[in-house]
C-alpha cells in the first residue's frame, strides 16, 4: 500500500519506519525543510532506540521517502496518516490547528479515494469535525471522492517506540467499514503475528487513547500521593508498594514513586481530557486530582533541599543528574528536572547539570545563564564546592554509580534522589552522609 504520513516527529517517524518495514511504500512529509534535509542525509532528528538504523535501512531499499512537498505526498497515497503535534492550549485543551491544517491540505490536493487517519492524540469528536471539513473542501473543488476519516491512536513509549509498534499489545482502529478494511490490510503483517486488532467506532477509538493515558497517569499520581503519606507517618513506600502490587488485581506497573510524570503525552492528555469532560458538563474532580498531585510532586526536590538547608539556598552549588523526563529519551518536555532547575535558580543556587543524551536539547533552553554549568559526564558535576546532588532521571549509569565513590565525592553534601535509584540498605552500608528519597526514611550516616 502507498502510505503518506504528515509530521516527522516521534509518532510520525516511528510509524513511517515501521510501516515501511512491514512492506508498504511510505512517504513522510513535514513542512520543516531542515528536518527533511537531515532525514534525507541519513540523520535522525530525535533520540529513539533502533530508529536511526531502521530509517536508514528502509530509505536505502527505497521503501521510505521524505519530502516537504505535502501536495506531492498527498497525491500518491492510498492512506493518509496525520501525526502532527497537539500541544496544550493555556486552558489545557488540545491545540488542533496542525491537525486541521493537514486535513484541509489533504482535501485540497487529494486525487483519488482514500482513508484519512488521525494517529495524533485528539479529543473525542475530532474525527467528525475532520470528516465535515474534508467533505466541505471536496465540494468546493467539485470532486466526488470518497475519503473516509478514521482514528488509529498510537500507544508508543518514548525510548521503546519501535518495539512498541512492531510488538504492540494491541492495535486500535475506529471508523466506517471501508476505513477499517483498509487499515486491516495495512496492519495485516502484525495481525498475522498474533497482535490483537480491535475494530470499533471512531469516537471509541479516540477516547480509548485518552482513557489509557489517564489510567496510567492516575497510577503514578496515586503512588506518589501515598508516598507523601508514607513520609508523613514514617512508613517505607517500597514496602507499601510490594504489599499492594503482589495483589494480581493491582500489579506492579506504573507504581514506582518519584517526582512526577512528564513528556509529551501524559500531562497534556490528562488536561485535555479534563476539558472534554467539563465541556460535556460532567464531574472532572478525579482527573483534576491526577494533574494536581503530579504538579505538586514536581516540587519535592526543591522542598527537600529547602528543608535541609533551612531555606538558605542562595549561593549554593547543586548538581542535577538527569534532565529528560525519563531514561531512554532526550525529551525534556514537562520534565520534573525543569521545575527543580527553575525553582533553584529563583532561589539563587548555581547549578551543574548532566544528562547522557538530553544535553543538546537542554542547552537550547537554558542559554545565557552563567549560573548554569553543563557538564560532560556524571563525574564532572562534582565540584569542590558542591553542596548537594539531585537525581531527577533514573538513567542506568546513575543507578550503577559506585556509592562509596559517591560518598567520597560528596562528603557531607546530601543526595536528593527523586527516583529512588538506590536500595536503602546499600546506601546505609556505603555510609552516605544524607540520603533523601521519595516516600522512604532519611538515611543518615552516624559517622
């Protein structure tokens, strides 16, 4: 099948590379000429495991092409996939301007019957609006074409997106019979491998994506809320979590306490679902609580440091390990590290930052601030005047760092571990002076 994908971001590039690997002829289009030029040179503009190799492989065998000419990509395709961004507006609702812009361009340039699919995360009812827009534009052109609008939400995790596509838990498609048949053919190689294909109504498919992300976000906020209670009453969240997660009805997934979720999906999708719920005049308190707990949890690092230093942070030098919102990606959108950095700089602290892959992205954000130092390695953050170390992302290199070396480098400076990277008994044995972690007792050396 000939497939065109509009948007060369995480979803667009992963979908393009994987669909090409399934045997389809795929064109990935984006109006960003610089990004398209990079892709044509064999350079991947994002950090994602296995993606650069797959893009190169499929481009080399001419299964995958890149263009900034949307009209050209539209004219040749049987299936059109919209994979543009849907960022949050100030009120939390989804900004669909890019989605509708692509839909309008498809309607203006399409030359044959086809299927127009939203892979972008969009609110319930967006497919109906796109269908109306397309029919209106086709009528203006006097074209009697059959363009079915469908929903095919992505369930990709940054850092494991290629594997998530090719070995998915399930594939969700929603639309009319004609659209469903086309998408069944598109995904046939994966269905043959035993991956469940769920066919449903378009609005159900749209809602399933928001519901899934909100459910996962709710588990994170729940365990973080319980971690706050554990700290208040002197309990250990590790023990509480084990007592919960061995119940087969609950399980261990997404119950790791920390300093909140971030990235391009959970924060904006929860907020968008809140707005959709309010628009339908339904109670939204549960969803609002998920978001509020997460916002509050991102202040944990600053509160621990302020408490340790009696609110005197001005002039201190603080190192931060980890900038991306999670390991395996260079994405720092809505990362908890950003909240810590902003709060600490406002309090007058000097910062020394390191992340294994997110440094180039971070440098574009924190420019012209002489009090923020970008380090080349985890070891380089250790300044002779260092007052504290914060762990904001649980990269493997940090979790495997020798604790006795850490003790020697830090001296009496505390560790503020926002991701519970270390076992408390191991920390105690290493005689770290002060070790704060989420929902667990303070470990303090007696020496």
